[in-house]
C-alpha cells in the first residue's frame, strides 16, 4: 500500500514539475474568461437574427409593398389613421395659387444610408401634371396643372437614391430576381429581414410548410393550418379594404337599381365579420355611417324583386379562389330569392362579368374619382351618375376640409343608395408564424 502511494506521489510530482506552467496559465486564463466575459461579450461579433417573411404577389423593384418600403426609407409626409397627411421628412407645407402650388420645407438632420445629407435636389417624384422646382436648400415647390386637394397624401411614398439607398432604419443588403419580378429582398439593421414573394397564396403556404419562410403575412384561408401544431395565428382586421359584389350596371338586368337593391338585401351578411357600409375606411375623417345598411331582409328583397319585374333572371357570380366560400353562400342567398345563380372562379380581373365578388383596397384619402367616376377605367361597374361625377370632381379640387367632408358625405349616401356594388365586410387576414 505504501509503495503504491509513493509511486503515485512521484508520478504526480514529475507531472507537476514538467507541466506546472501550462496548468497555471490555463487556470489564469480560465478565471479571466469567467470574470471578464460578460464585460467584453458585446465586442465579439454576433450573427444577426434573421427572419424570413413571405408575401403573396408579383412585385418589381419600383412596386414593392409599401409596408416593406417604409422600413427602408421615408416620404415627405406620412399618413395618419384617419387618412390625413402629416409631416415626416417635411417640416411643413403651404398651399397657394388656389390649390395649384404646394411649397414644402424639409426638416434638417436627415442623411441617406451612405452618410450623405439629404438635400432638396435629391428629391424626385415622377408625377404626371406636376412640375417640381428646388427653391433653396430646404424648400421645394410643386406646381400642378390644376387644383388637387389630395396631393399631399401621395407624397408619402418613400424616397430613394441610386443603389436603393433610403433614409430608414433598414438598408438593402441584397435583391434576387425571377425574370422581371423580385423573388426575395434582404434588408439589415440590428437584425435582418428576408422578404420572399410568391405568385399565389397556395405557393406561399407551400413555402411555409417547406420551411422556406418563418412567417407568412396576409393569409385569407386558414384551412391548410387547421391541424398544424406549434404555430401562431395572428388575425388583423383590414379596414383599409372592403369586400363587395360589384354589379355590372351596363348589364341588361343589373342596370335596374331596384333589382340591384333586391340582390343586396338578399345577401346574408356574415355575423363574424366587420360590416362595410360603404366604400370608405371607417377611420376616415370623411366617413359617413348614416348610409343605408342593407341588412339582410329576404322579404324586402322579394318585394323589390317583384317591383323590378325581373323574376325570370339567371346570374353568373364571378370571384377569385380566396373568396369562393363566401361566393357559394351568396349563391344560396340569391337562390332563396328565386334567382338561379352560377359561380365562376377566375385568377385575374375579368374583362366582362355580371356580378363580381372581390376585395378592393381603399385609398388613404377619401378621393375615389378613379373608382367611381364615369370616365375612369377603374370604374369596373360602368356606373354612370352625373350627380356622383360632379361631387367627385368638385371634392378633389376643394381645399376647405369641412366643405370636402360634406361633399364626401353626400357621395357615400348617394352611391350606396344607387348600389352599383353591395358593400359587405372589411376582411380579416392572418399572419402565420412558427
């Protein structure tokens, strides 16, 4: 026993004498790292947290979603919840020459992402019928061919200089293309975001399932995720959009206002959705909630149908795939009214239709000239009413806010009464994340 102890002792002493410097150095380094690591860890480069986000839609570099562009840069103004414009890069503006001249003054202290200061000569808005003049280092003047009261709201578009350099928190790191369209966009700040764009919602859902993205935005159909574990589903009500049945007012039967009213009263509006009473955002400063609501009333619908003398009518309801479930419910509602109805699914805006169930974005400003004026291509219903035309024309030239508000109140009331479209609800979309 004693002999074994002596052998172990001699072995340990020999090992110590040979390696004691290494052992002492290791102990000192280990203690130092333990004590000082927390103080210096911020100096060690860390990989950026990266989130991959899926969007549905085809986009070019000049037509990316505004929510993406606003992370990279800023505009002269920003849009408030009620649709009004407030200063952003601009400090203030004034209107002269009866609404034909807008003079904007810039705030100081803004720089592009390459470090160069923002100058008035850097600002370019390519707007038809508008001439831009640089007055001095902080003043811009926009000269319009004719008065246009919504003009400040269109200057919310984020500004860029060559190289996709902006004035926002995130900077563009890379952009990949699929033909003429952007396939993915990577932007970086303290973290990194990669936006991947899919042509359809089905393709985006598949991309999420394959792990190509961590988050999927603006999804309307949750059926693919009913049994998926470990995902978060976040709903978001979009009051800046409405779902409606657009009636072709040039159709032989749908040209009848009474018949359109009958169809609208017959639609069973969903109780679990936010009703849309008209074409404007309920948060708008010009929103009129005192319009005819067209609540479901089958008996009233039958009375109006009899009054229209159009009892032997067939209707084709056109819609997109995402709206197909509700289109089938409308079909059932109209068949209760005695109207034979078929449903047609399309993937793009139809050139011709009788009734078209679709979602429509609502402009921030209450000006809806392009959607309802009789001369505009965006007026897909073919609606033609001199009273509505006059209200839209005068309201977009009126600078007095109270006077504009009165005109848009009348516009909403008369339009809903004529029912070129059955306004149904504001859609809820979903964000899916892991």
